């Protein structure tokens, strides 16, 4: 039991396959995810979009899937697209 308690953080958390399944069902209008990190109760999504309005639209859709969705970073890339980082917390069912 002691050994399992020490590994609890590795065994408990967001189900990555569930997250990827839900994200794949979203209509994203040119938004591409480059990195998705699922932790114990938080998810971090990094990617790029054609415009800031597309990022805001995506954020609104993510609010139906996750709690406390925030756009924590956005900036223009050299290719004229917008890079972003969005964080959210798992919705407890």
C-alpha cells in the first residue's frame, strides 16, 4: 500500500484517451494542436490558429468540455499565424 500511495500521482488523473477523443470531435477551423499535456487534473494545449478570433472561438468550445479554461499565451508567428497556449481543468462528472 505504501508503494502504491507513493505512485498515486502517476496513476490518478485525466484520462488522455478521453481528452484526445473529445478534442478530435471539436470543429476547429484551421486550429492545429502541437502539444497536449494532461496532468493530474489540468490539461495544457499548445498550438496555432489562423487568427486570434479562431483561438477565442476554440476557447469557447473548450469551455463545454473543461472547467476554468483560460488563454494563457498568444502571439504571432513568423508565418503570420497565431500561436497559443490554453489551459483547463477536468470537469468532474
